[in-house]
């Protein structure tokens, strides 16, 4: 069972229009500051925030209660001029949790009216999170024949393919910057990782490494996923044949 919390800036479009036309630099600074604070507050509760769009954040919040969300919401409301809506859902897979959070907001199932929180909270304490951390192996070789912008184009095409592939496995993929991606994974996604790695290697001549972590919290799972990825690099650098996938 996985719990997912979706934070979105409320009435963002109409609010931006009040700033006039010379507003883009202000919006970019606001979004960056908001992301930093959201990440800080949730990481203190052993969660990790994934940037879905600049005005929306996904957080794997296993173990967090409604009271935790209210506490974070109060801090954010005191720090920023904009208001946030929080939608909470849970399910057997990450995508199902996403749908339940969406259903809670769409049908206005209020958990806390004062702080704009909707959805369903899972009180199960023995839930587990699986996170996959993927990166491109030896991207530096492509930089020898591709400009920085062309490299970005390659990375975003890979992100699109990865997102579609793992969405079919009821999992959610996020671009983390550089050549790094993370997947909030179902068991089906974990079992299909090698298939995806083989697919992009054959079709796009891109080699991927994937570290997988499993824990009771998302921050714990990400820590183990990254440690798994580091283990693959250590095996490679030792001269031994590296695995494409390593799981802790």
C-alpha cells in the first residue's frame, strides 16, 4: 500500500495575471522557492517530493497522518502569498494512489476545509515503498558528438518513453535533473526494468543503470535506491561486469 499527496497552487493562472506582463522572472523565483520549502518540510518527515510541474508536487507520504499535512500546510501558508491545495490518496500501486487522490479532489471529499486538504488518508503502518533510480551510463561519450541542447533533447525523449512504459505498469516516473530519473514503482515495474533497459539499448543506443530501494518511507527507499545505483558504479569501476539492475 502506498500513500501519495499531491500539492498544487490554487487559482495560479488568474493570480499570475495580476502581476502584469513583466512577471516571468518573479514566477520562476517563486516556484523555485516554493519547491525548496516543500522539499524541506516533507524531507524532515522522511518523505521525498517529486516535481511534477512547477505548480504541482507529488509526495510519497507513507506514514504521514492528516495532522502532519495540516502542520506543513500552515507553514507554507505563512511563508507564501499563494495558497496550496493538498489531495491525498492511497492504493496498491502508485498510479492507483494518484487516482484516489484525484478522486478525492474532484468529488470534494474534504479532510480539512480550513487548510484546503482533500482525499483519503491511509492509517496502515506496515506499508512499503519501492523507488527506482535510473541514470544514463556513460552520457559523456554522447557529449563528444552532441551539443548541450541536443543532449537535453535526448534526455527528454528518454523521459517520455520511460514515463509511458512505466505508466503501463501503474508506476509514476519523474525527471530529477541531469541524466537521472526516479520511478515510484509497483512490483510489475520492478520486474519489467530489465525489459525497458534492453528496449532503449536496442532502439536508442542508450545504456541505463537502475538502482532499486525498498523501505517503509520514501526517503528511506530513495536512499537505498541511490546506494544500489552507487553499487553498480562501484562494480563497473572495479573492472568487473556490472549488472544493469541492483536492488536493496
